[in-house]
């Protein structure tokens, strides 16, 4: 029970003048006099500086001489000096919690002008503190050991310095860097002001030290995903992003050459390109390459067989046709066929669609197959004993056979017809020349797939000869489920197409109606037109399921399209005369002598009966949709005989699924796991398409309509030049195209495409955040023309330009390669500007002067610096400014209002405020000294680590002067520019300070736990468990035996939420008990 | 003399109390009507504290916490928000205007907001006039007994 109630307290009250900070506004003597009359107060004094030694001594003396057992200090904020005064009590042998502070400076004298009112407020605050302190109780402060390891986030110069300092002190450091290499912005700089040291020369030795230090575990290309725990005992989860290159990489750079993908180099600010397999710069630490792969691109994800279109397009664009074909053959044994007949869902999903039109992917595949001309399919790497029967040689059967054969199985394909190919062999030659298909089938036979033509089979016999069977007999038998189908002149589409192949086409008369929804119906219509008939295609769909090119071609050839139409019945008297149709409620009749039905096929009843397998109610073969297993063990079925109508590539996908199932079945593997990505899916890559220049799609030419009499192929290939231009339109959504050419050249075998992100958990006692900054985006000031004018550069771009390892090897040149005669440097871009950032970015004046010096040194060009104020504080900075002035650099006070381009020259227009006159200066190049801003994700990082930000978004330090590297969250320190704009010396100094802060914490060995924890009085607890659901830390458990809630003090963080909610008053918070706060409220409001 | 309202402000240690300190270091000037009580989290503010403040003569009560998502204790401010809505509704039934109880999210960097909110609230309360709840609750003729730590305020049962 509080002693306050017993009235034994002897309170000393001390009113601080804080020099004049308090005393000039508040009548401190009056407050002291008032306080001395309050109950329990033994002594009340005022003193100039309570926090000074004599001030503290004053309290100590009173404690000793007056027997004080409670102390109140009315001074500044308790956040500043509560610790100081508590220590005074401890030193005098009194529990430090018998202390209360009244904040009469920050929350009184500094914020109120009226001295009388401020004094009244001070009295109330002191009275509240006096009343409260009498209810204070001694608290137990538990200590726990501190984990001696440290997490440093960010591998720029600040993070490097902090990590090295700690590592040198013998502490284990985890240094996490988001990019593939440490080095940060400093690695991009050319020279450093004011000494003009080469940035890389002074930074890279430190980087190597980090890489080699036994105490530093370097986690590059990694990000902290979550952090929990408290000071001394944090647990962080770190995501190591998949580099796809292992630590065996020697950094030899052999892989760069074959890589077909070039992307803008982030390190060179986009002034140069890098490969998809890259290291940011040659001195990178670690010296390991990284493959930037963002995921599976839309073209590949939407393809039923996941053909790597992006990959073969990239290779083709580099003239690597053989390699492109190898990549195609990885997933597809029928490339020349699909290059002609595929309905190309890849193009429907192509991200380029958001810019203009999708890439002509199918035509680019045609380019590859046409250019290579002749090839062999890859055979098995090793032969296997098991043999598999495939029934049906359509696209599903062939794809299945190919995949199984490549795995080494002996494969026999049984085909009922004399010619293999199934529905492919029925495609008329004007779309798929017969020899193309024959060659593809011959290639399959060459790798050891046996195709038995004209062969009818039975399942049980097959199972005697083979270990597994895949049935893909198609669904060629069109259902004639429309009234009037018995009339003469009604023809099945399949029969018509077969008659074409045989070269003895069925008679169709002068006008023919085709009923159907896919490319087969289009083929029939086009064939009928070639027989001289007038053709009308009736489809239930708004658009037939076929490639856009085919729909265009069929219309060019004069076929009438009736889409979104429901056929009602076939009209006629003995012979077909027309088709009655319905659309949107209206009925109409299409006249025709012949009607060809090409829709809704089922497997042939005879064939199916032969096989002895179960059928569904619709007449299809019954198979598990995920594995394609039938109810006969070892027998699988796929393609149209299971699913109904499929496009060619969809049927192939079904065949591949069957091959995967058979492989799993024969090896006793799990049949169901990890099959989610077998069908088409949506790519997760987000593609930025704004700012991409529009370039029209290169459509492949088609045979002139007048020449389309016979069965000559209609779709012609793109010319190679046009095709390569088309390939260049690819947006490279995924980064790496997964062509695996780098893998073929990597001698240490360091490339691992299967590498996945890895989550690492580390336990540390302290965290140092050194996440740095980003530069202001000058596009936000459109009148400066950045991004529109070629020769307007940002500061970092100029750093790369002037760097001898940069894109121009250090030559300062214009976009056209010529040397500038006159250069302008504009200070304060995005800084000291209410529209963007009100603060000064601190480093821009100095780096602008450095640029001026470098330009003079390298080119002798005239240099103009436009500034507002010249801020050159710091050691040697003013001297550098003077030196640059003597080098003939012209300094103009007053930033230009705008930059305009006239006749290829840039004109800066503004006012020289020292001369009070306007200027219009013509220059060749402008460098924008962009300011510094918090990282784009600073807000997320801040939340992750539970720290605050200042108004500008920079991480907030605990105190701007006295605790610039600590945060309000104990154990989390700040270093470098994440706390605010800083130059290199300041960042390094702060990093050292942060490291020292962490060391002090660690070397103390123990950390005090929160004292203000909650407790639950078991005798009052009703067991309602309200508190348990409220506690965000899971610190409250329910004791089932006693039916009461119990607080785990080690987990309790002391927020008091449970206390505020406890309906029975059983929960209390140490130092924030109800009676303590109630006393404060009452005393604050007491009148007089 | 014009009416000077009394405001009791419960500010959380991590955001709003720090913001009030920042207002001080930035020498912002605002109405001297608010008296600040420091709690570790706005989630600690028991509705009872608010009732007690009104009973003891406050004309308004201000609760300041961290912005949503910023709570030092993850979600204490959400708990405060829930209680605030219930309490404001209850106070209204008791005839206490909604404007007399205010909840504000004020981050450590928002010294300016402390000034604005306190000034605004002071002005608003001046318009509303005194609450005088402590006088109304007092039975005529009897003298008010100050709350002491040894007895639990009776409002607790009513919660």
C-alpha cells in the first residue's frame, strides 16, 4: 500500500530557474513559496540550475539533513533529466522511484507568454507532482543479459564504418545490405570534397575489410523483414534474396558476355547498360555476380506449356538463333507447327499491350525456326528400362511422348490413322504445310519414339507390354445435336478436313454454312472459299477462339462472320436450305446448300469401347483433373478426349501433364504435390510502362488475297530486319530471361537457377540503422527540363560521367559526344524550397563547387554556378570555396527560373539578385545539384523498427543535441544520412558514435527491463480474460487452476492497456497506478 | 475576466508528450489552459480518468496518442480509439458535449499540432462555456471529500 495514505512522506521540492529559461517567465520564488505550504512538503527551494552539480548537491544535502524520503523537481522535461535526478536519490540510498518531475520549461515557460498564467500553471503542475509522489512505490527493476551481437542495416559508408568499429572491438556484426554490393552512394562518387580524394580509393579498402573480417557476416542482396524483442535481445528475420549465383563465383565475368539481356545500370545512373547477370561495379564486395530476375514474365506464365518466349526473343534479337531454338525445344517438340497455328495467349497477356500492341511473339518463333531450318530434337540423357504407350499422335500425345522420351523412357505411340498428327494433320496446307508437320514427326522418331501407324489397341494388352499408358485419342466426332442434322448436305467438319488432306475434297456447293467456334471452323470456311463457295461462319462466341491473324485472314478472304449467335435448327426439305439462328432475341435465317458442323466433338465411341475405360455423362474419358489418372492403375488420359475442345497448345499442355504424372507414377513419387504452376497463370511481375516510347508492332506479311487460290501458305515470315526490330520492342519484364547461357560458360559452376529466397534469423543485442538517402527527383521541377533535354544532368549522373571508371571513362562530354564549352551548375535543386523540401541538403554547395573544379580541370570549359547562399562550413570547406573562385568559376546569385532549349543550346533564364538584373545565359550542359531525401521506404523501415521520423521523413534521434545517434527505442541507433543530410565525415563520425552506443550497451552486459509493468491481483481477478485479448505482446496467460490472469513480467512492455480495461480493478501498472494518476488529476484541477 | 477553460491532457510518452516538448523547444506559443499528464500509452487512459477529470472541474479532456500504426506498443492507440468512441457516446447521454472530449494522433515531430489542437480546443471550450460538473455533482451544503489513494473511486464499478 502506498505510504501516501499513511502520511509519513517528507517531500523536498526544487524549482529550477534554468538560467533565465524558466525564471524569466515564471515567478519561481512564488512557486516555491506556494509549494512549501502543501501537505507533506518539508522543504521547497528554487535554484539556478538544478541539473548542475551544486543543484544536485542541494538535494543530497536536504535528504541527509532534513530526512527527505520523496523528491520533486520542477524543471525541464522528464525525458531529459528524470534519470539525472533519480540517480541523485539512488546515491543517497533512496529508491529512485520516489521522484517526480514537473515539466515547467518545455510545457510551460517556453510556450506561454503571459508570466502570470505560466506561474499559475507551474503551481498546478508542481502541486500535481507533489501529490503524485506521495503515492509512489519502490519498484523492482529486473535485469537480463545483453546479446553481444549487433545488426547493422545498410552497407554505405556509415554502415561500413559502424560494422568495422564493432568488429574490431570483437563483436559479431551482421551487416545487411539491400543491393548486391556494399558501398552505397559513396562508391558512385568520383572525388570527395574538399580534399579531392578519389572516393573509390578511400572506400574500397574499407569495403574489402568488411568482406574479409572474421567478425562480420555480410548479408548483401538481403533485407530485414521483421524484428521483434527488446533492447539487448532482438530477433531479426532477414530475407536473403535469391542471387541465383552461389558463393563459388570467382567474379571472373565470363558470364556477362553470353547474356542476351541488357538493362540500365543502376550504379551508373542509367548512363550505361549492364547485363541481367551483373555485379554493380568491378570492386563490388562481395565479388559475386547476381542475376536480376523478377519472376516469370506474362508471356511465359500465360503459355499453357510455359514456353520461354522472352528467352528465345532475347536470343534471337542477338542473332543467337541456334540457342533460341534450343530454348524453345526445352518445352516444345513442335516449334515450327506452333509458330504457325498457335492461338498465342502469350500475345494476349504481353505487357507491351499497355504501351501500344503486344509483341508478335508467334512470328518471332517462326523467325527462329525458319532461320535454323533444320535441327534435331534433344534426346534422352540416359536410357531407362520402363516403357510407356501413348495412344493417339495428336498434339497431346506427341508432347507427352517427347517429355517421357527425354527422361529416358522407351515410348511407343499408337496411331489409328495411317498418318500421325491427329488434329494437326487435319489443318489445311494454307495454314500448316504438310511437310512442316512431317518433319516435326520425323524428328520425334529420330530420338527413338516409335510411332505405329494404323494401329488400334486395347488397354489391357498395352499394359502387358508397357508399364504405363497415356491415352490422347482426341474428340473428333462432332455431336450433331441440332434439329435437322439428319438432312442431306450436313457434313462433319472432321470428314471435310480429312477429304482435303486426301486431295479429294467433299462437294460443298455454292454456299456453305460452318458451325463452329475455333480455328478448325476457320480452316473449313477458308477451304470452302478456296473451293469457290460463299461461306458463312456461325459461332456462339463473341469471337472465335483463334489467333487474331487467322480471324483477320478469314475476313480478308470473304468469309462472313456471324458471332455471338445461337443456332436453332437446320432448315430444309430433305436437303439443307439454311440455318435458323437467334441473337439478342431476334431470329434470322442464313441460307446455304451445305452445313458443316465443327463443334463439340467427343471421342469415337468405338475407340473408347475398345479401351474399356469409364466415360463421363458427356461422353468424355473420366480422369483426375490434376493428375489425369483414370480408374485403371497406370493408365492416364489427356487432351480433348478428356477435356473437350482445346487449342493445339492447350492439348500439348495436357500431354506434358500426363508425362509428369507417368514419371511420378513409375518412380513412386507423390502424384499431387507442387502441380499448381502446370497450367497458365497470371504473372506477378509489375511492369512500369509509363514513359515507354510507342513503336508499332511489325505484322508479318500475308499472301495477297488475289493469290490465295490454292493451298499455298498464307502467313509469310517477317523479314529478318523487321523481326529484329520487333524483338527490340520487348519490355524485358522479368530481367533475366532464363536462357541459361551463363550457366554454359560458368567454370566454377556457381550458377544455380533453382535458388530461392532464404529467411535467416539472427539474434542481436543492438541495431544500427544506416539506410542512407535518395536524391531528389528533378523531374518534379519540369521547368528545368530534366528528362526532356539531353544535356541536363543530375548530380549523381555527373559523378558517373566524370568518373574514370564511368560510362565515358571520365570524359565530360555532351550526349552527342562533343566537349561542352560552357557548363552551368544549379545549386539547391529541390532543397530550401517550400514546394519540395524546406531544409538545406547540406552537401550540395560543396559538391557543386567540386564539380566546378573538376570541369575546369578536365575540360577548361566556362563554369557558372547559380546559388542562393553559399554554405561552405566545415574543415577546409571555405578554403576550397576560395580556391575554386580563383580558378575562374563564375558565381551567380539567383537560381534560374527556367531552362529552355533553343537551337540545341540550353538557355538559363533568371535574375541575378546581386546585380538586380535578368540573365539569359546560353550553355551546353546543365548539372542540377539535387538535394537529399529520405529513402522511398523510410516510412516502412521506421515502422519495422518502431522508431519515429521527423517532419521531413528523416529518422528521429532521441535528442537533437544530446542524443543524436540514439532513438526513442532503446537499443536502436542511427548512423549517417538516414537521420538527415550529411557529408561523408559527419556520417563516419556518427557511425562511430552509434557503434560506441551499441558497445556501451553490450559491454554493460545487462540491461534493465521495463519497470512499469502490469500486475494482476489474483484476489480481485474475476477471470474474464478481457486483458488477455488486449495484450499485443502475449504477456498475459490464464492460470486454469486458479482461474485468474497472470502477467509474465519479462514479456510485458508496460503500456497499461490491460489496466485501463480491467473491469474488476485487478490489473495495475507500476508507477502508473490508478491512485497515482487520480491524485495527479485532482491536484491539477484543484482551485486556489 | 473572461472564462478560461481548464483542459486535462493525457499524452502518451512516446509521441504526443514528446511533441509537446518539441513545441516547447521550438518556442511555439499556445494557450496555457491545458495541463498535461504523462502516461506511457494512450491505451492506458482509463475512461475513469476522464470522468474523474470532469468531476474535478475540467472543462475538457484531451487524449493524445501515436498515429495509427505508430504505437510504441503496437496497438494501444487503437484501444484508446475504441474507448474514446464509447465514452464520447456515454458522455453525450450524460449531457456533456462531444467537443469536451477530444482524441488526437500527434507524432513526436508534430509540435505544431500540439499548439494547434490546444488552441482550437481552448477556443471551442470558451464558446461552450464552463462545464461546472464538480459543482453540480456536489450535494448542496456538503463539502467535497478529496479522492485519496486508499479508496477506489466508485466509478470503477460502473464501467
